[in-house]
C-alpha cells in the first residue's frame, strides 16, 4: 500500500523553505565624506532631509568645503560611487547624524542612521552627514531609516 503525502504538507514545506532561504540584507562598505557644509542658500524642510546626489553639479550646488585652515576635501567619484546626505535644519543644540550601516537586499539600499543630541549651543549649527558607497547598477531604490523607521526613500538610476 502506497503512502501519499498530503498536498497541504508539500505546500507547507515549500512555504517554509522559501521563508528560510529569503535573502538577508548584505552589508555594504561606505565612506563618510568629511569637511563639507551646506551652502547658505540651501533651504531645508523641517525634520530629516535625506538626499541622493547623482552628479558633481548637484553636489557642488548643495555643499561647500568647510572653512578651516587644515582641512582637505575630495570630490566623490560619481562614476563609481553613489553619494547620500542627511541634514537637519539649523539648531541651537549640538547634534550629530551618524550612519550606522548601509545594507543591500534585492534592488534596495538601506541606509540606517541615528541622531545624537548633546549640549545646548550659543550659536546655530546645521547637522549634516555625507557618505558614499559603490554604485551598483542593480540598485533601484535608496531608503533611509532612523531607529528602524522609514524616513524617506528615493528611486535612483
């Protein structure tokens, strides 16, 4: 007498296999781009302003080298790198924006960042962080997450 495997059991096994083999996000190497500040004519909306910059003209329109006597700046290579930035409107509180990690899954790059608040200031500062990572042709969306909550996502070319 043949034993038959119920159709439901096969379906459940296939479903379980598909969940366990789902692609996990892969970490992406990234580099912070230091010694730049926002230009004075850049207007920021309230809250987190997330940006994906696709060419040197966009970058130069938004950012200027920070004015110190010892800094050096290098323009990112837009042919091999994707450039992202996160900024907040001017504040009287010392604020750091820190990118903790960038991951890829499928055609999406996930940028995970946090905000660190410190002491009150006597003048305003504009919190800003800029980073670059490899420009993978299969990435179609860049999504920014703060504390595991989606802030903004952008389609990219």
